[in-house]
């Protein structure tokens, strides 16, 4: 089943796929680093993966990320 993610979580997922750090993502989205870390934790739980590599892989598999990312 495809996990339900928010628009902000999708933005964070896309930036993670581009290899931006939590601090860089926070600066781009005008939020705190802690907020990005929380989004990352929620994404890991929703996608039921253990690390960012798994998160990006599942993002592609579930159609949240594509070749145009």
C-alpha cells in the first residue's frame, strides 16, 4: 500500500534524493533543522525503511520520485 505523505514531506523527500543535508533543506524551506529531522523520521516510519537509502529507493518504487526529480 502506498504511504500517505504530506506535500511538505514530499518536498523534503525530493531534496533528500538530491543529497541535501538537513541543514541545507531547512534553510531552503525556511524552517528549523529539527523540523526537517522530524519530517525525515516520519518519512522513514511511513515508508517502513531503516535509512535514507531505503527511503529514496521506496520513493522511486512508490512513484513519489521520478526521473525529473
